[in-house]
C-alpha cells in the first residue's frame, strides 16, 4: 500500500532534527540535517505501517496538514511511503516450496530449459496483479 502522512520536524540543540508522526502512535525518528531527517522519516513511517499491516492492526487515517498541531519553531511536511516496496526489499529471502506437476509437463519444460522458480514467480505475480 502507498501512504502519505504528515510529519512534524523540530530542530534540536545538537544540530539534529527530530521527526514525529502525530497520527501514528510511537512513530518518531531523527536525522543529521533535513535530508537525513526526511530519509529517516520515510523509513520509520514505512516500518511502522508495514508492521501494522502484518499484525492486522487498523491503519490510522492521516490528518490534513493544516490540522496538525505544531509549535512556532516546528514545521510540517508530508512523508510518503510504500509498504509493498518495503516488503519486497526487506522480505526477498527465498522460500522453498514443493509442488506437483504432470510428468509430461515436467519433461517438456526441462527440454525447453525453463527455470521452474522463475516461471512460478512470474505466474504468481501475474495472477496477483503485481509488477
């Protein structure tokens, strides 16, 4: 799933920028400078939402940016994350599956030099409508 959530950025005394997500309980991070803070915010948000999806928890609705409470020295920015991309990147370990096909089909596929794992992956992706 793709999500966009508002994040509140605060400059700390030690040159670090802290980031919190008001709509996602316990989701906060920090970075050394704005680029790092944004990158860390994307990762933290995606990890939290991925975990919530995996555990079957309800995903909170994002607040409108203008409704997010902030102090005068803070700013709000939208952070985008894609939990499907995250899942594919971090969960790409191969899993062994046992399957059965007719002997004649096995022989034809072997003659054609087909890679069974690749064909199965391509077929599953097509059936599931995944890229």
